[in-house]
């Protein structure tokens, strides 16, 4: 119990520095030795506290340089969801439904923000590519970029964090879909992306919802066909 109290003391101390504004994203943390001396705790307890914070994505360790405040909460959320899947507290179907609804909500946020113009040309460049001239890996990367840019266009840190955490879980499944898809399906998915972009440009929530549903109907149908490899 003493060991638990000690590493909790270190975690609470670092959280206090963050709250006080003494540590910001990118700031270098005190060394293990300095923390141990400041808090009068053992080095092992300090090391354990830093390990926990690193696993949560709060800090990042740079070999030979030290520990830095990272604030990568996406890692924490995706880790929780992965554990919920393993423990069967949620199912793949739960995540697929949430992913669809989440993308609609992100699109609504983009419309509300009026930010699609900033991203329109970059997204259109991705969607204008001829799939027949791309390798499979290039096609997969283009799909990743499209959804990543869509999330970024929401310009809401909370949406970005939650969305990226879900995508981290979902991404492996969609990659399998794209690897198993023929050219016709890939072109229909690309067209669904284009319809979604046009709906965002028009500022129509209804058209966005229709485009998202069309896209995920295509994905989910193919996913059902290859469920044995997922």
C-alpha cells in the first residue's frame, strides 16, 4: 500500500504543476531524481508514476532527453475502447454504429463552424485521384487522409480527440475492407466521399447524413462479407 501511495503522490504532484500552468504541452518534466527528492519518495515510485502517465498518453519519453508533457488523450481513449472490446463490454457492431453517428455529428460541427472552405481544395485533391493509377497502399492512405481532414475541419479539440480514438480502433477493419474491395466498390466509396464533401459545401445536414449513411452502408456490407478475417 505504501508503494501505491507514493506513485499516486507523484502523479498528483505533476497534475498540480499542470493545473498551476507550470507545465504545458511540450514542457520537459522534472527528472526522476528531482521528483523523488522533491516528494521524498523512492525512485521506483517515481518511475512507476511516469510509466502510468506515458501509457495514458499524458507524457512522452524521448530517449536520452527526458520526459515531456504530450497530452495525447487519444491514446488513452482508444486503449479503453480496446479493453472494452476484449472484455466484451462493447461489440464491433456497437463501434460501427457509433462511428457512423459520430461522423454525422462531426459533419454537423463542420457546417456549424463554416470551416469546410479551408479544407475543400486539399480534400478535393484527394478525391480527384484516379484509383486505377494508385497502388493499394496509396488508396488506403487516401481514405485515411480524407477522414482525418474531415475531423480536423471540425476545429473542435474534443471532437478531434474522440474521433481519432475511434478511428484508431476502426481503421484496421476498414483497411481490410479496402484490401478486399474491387475497383467498382472503391469507386463507389470515393463517390460517397465526394457527395459528402459537396453536402458540406452546401451546408446541408440532411445531405450530409444521407452521404454518410450511403458510405457506411457500402463499408458495412463489405465488412459483413469478410467478417471471418476481422
